């Protein structure tokens, strides 16, 4: 069953990581030999992201995700599990994914993206 995109105080209290709004082009694919699809991520945290798409995968599916800093200098690549689905036709269709097995370099890059985004939001 889909979980609503709306977030109340109890949802925010349960979150382990800071989540930032984002409009970042990302690429993902479902199997090793599939072509990458390009969509936008609406938000990002150290543990995952929400990918805007009218064709979300099923809960529990695993996808391969990759995205770079806006200047294209460094790339994050990892596997992610679909943990939330908002179906096409909802107010914010897409899927929430949880990152799996991030290496130290990718985690460091994620933290850098989050800090940069927070700094921009505060201006």
C-alpha cells in the first residue's frame, strides 16, 4: 500500500538523517543490462532519495542509481531498494529508495551534496 508523500511531525521525528529538497537529475536502471533511465530526485538524505517518476517500481525492488555533483566532478553509484511508492496520478508520483552498501567515498559525497544544498537554502 502506498504511503502518502505528506509528512507530519512524527514522520520527521523518526528520520535518522537530514533530508534536503533537491532538483537533481539522476539515472537508474533495474537490471545490469538495462539502459539507464533519467529522472529527477525531489529530495535526498544519507539514507536515500525520492525519485519523481510516473512509472515507479514495486516495493522491495532493487535498482542501480547514479548521480553526480552539479559540476560533474564526482559520481555516486550504488544499489537502492524501493521502500515507498506513490502511484501515477497521485499529487507527487514516484518512489522512495533506500541506499544499500554505500562506500565511504560515496557517503562523503552525499554529505557534501547535503551540506551544499542546506547552505543554498539558508541564503
